């Protein structure tokens, strides 16, 4: 029997609803079926669960749903089995990581509960808050779940802040998200009920009046710039030896005439060692000469009155050339090989002569 089976979507987070569509091509069939899930393509009984089961109609077509179960990051396997005919088709599903914060938004000094699913199992890493490493333990369990807490610094500024989780086995797809920090008292249930929907990051601050001035119910509105998006470089090696020019590109904003950008380039992912920093950039591209090495970069927008967006860190590190000692070692190896070849040639010529 020839079956056509498809998943939609074929990638997603734990809890995603997936539609399974099955067609039979030669002639109508019916009978019971099961849909199984496993992290291994061998579908070992200890690691396999049934996510859906039912009965195919005589038309030989079904479209049914199942919810992605607790699973680890990466490739997992879905198996459709028609029991009566012992027909079996295997499909792939890619699990994406998912991290959530509670509360969100949060106030400065609050304790944030961090929960994650779809992560590499038994993995360890670090958390960066606004580019600085935080004093928090990041460790996943055998199912790829994460549960920990993080205390926000009491002097955290109001607005959107970058949160990056680096795990040893997550490769370049690090978890990058943002956390909205709001003034004290505005995250309470009463404050949330009084809030109206908004499309921009807006913070309302009271205006301080002189002591003798009459009291007024006046507020000043601060609109934070939108975050740009990093474009390039994206993980490549630039140049071969020595200092090389590197061009950085990012997306611009609609009111770009009033926006400048700040670019930081660092040799460490926590940006504790800044190699280059450029402020007041009024274009969405900038070229700078960098010495050989591995680099990380981030960008932020600044409006004409000094309001700043959160940092946007590129997911991809990049390298410039080869370090001097590697180049010298390569030259040494090449010379050594040439000398050996020369000696071998001389010896062969002598033997041929005699």
C-alpha cells in the first residue's frame, strides 16, 4: 500500500499542535492506526509514546492533530502505523527551544522564574542580561527542561532588555529574547487592568513640579526607539592574514533621520572586553579594520534626545584571518615538507647516477 503522510508544521516548540494528513493512493482502505513519537529513529519501546490513535474511513484519508510532547532540542521522529496492514511511515519533526519568564513584564529587583522546554538534555550554560553574565545557574534536566530563578538588579533601567542563554550543545541557535522592565507598581494586577493596548514601548513618568507650583496631573511620555536587526557578518571568516576590513550591516528604522546607532565589537560573548566601539552612526553600515581573532557584535538605536533601545546581539560570531602563530607554523610545515622533498630528490638522483 502506498501512503502519503505529511506533518504541518514540521518544526515547532513543545506544545505545538501538529496536523497529520494521510492519503492512500491505490484504493480505499480502512482500519485502526496509531501515531507514535520518539527521540530515536529506532523507536525503542522505553522512549516511544503514542500521541494519537484512531480509525481510517473507507475513503482512505485522515487529517488529525496531536500536541508535541515533552521533547529535547533537535530532530525527533514521528511514526504513522496502520495496524491491520502493518504499514509504517516515519517522519521528522524539529524541536525548537522555548524560554519563558514569570513575571513578564517585571519590575527592577524582582525575582524572575525562568522556565524552558525543548532544550538539549543534561546541558549547562550561562545567562547574559544586557550583555553581562548573570549570577544564575543554567542547567537542563534529562528531558531538556529548564527551571531556575534570576534576580533583576534593583537599578535596572525601564525598557526592553536583552536576555541570552548560551548552552554548550545549542550550537549557534542560542536562545535570544527580551524582557520588558516597567516602573515599580505598574506590573500589579490593578495596574494591568488600567493599561490600554499599545504598539510601541512607552514609559510614562511623572513630571516633578516646583514646591510652590500648583499640583497638576501631568505626565511626560518617553518613546523608546525600535530595535534594529543584525544582518552581517554571519559566522564567516574574513581575510587570511593580518588586519582586515570588516563591514557590519543592520536594518534601519522608519524615522532614520532622527536615529543614530551604537556599535560594539567584542572578543568575548559577554562583551566584557570591547575591541571596538562606534557611536553616532547615522548609516546602517560601518566598516572597521580588525586584527585576527574571533569576535561578537551588537547594535542599538539612539534617538535625537538620547533614548536608547535595548542591545541586539548577533547570533553569529565571526573570525578575522588566522592568528600570526598559526600562519608562521603553516609556513614552517611547508618549508619542512619542501626540504624533505628536496633531500629525497637529491638522494634519488645520486642513486640513479651510480
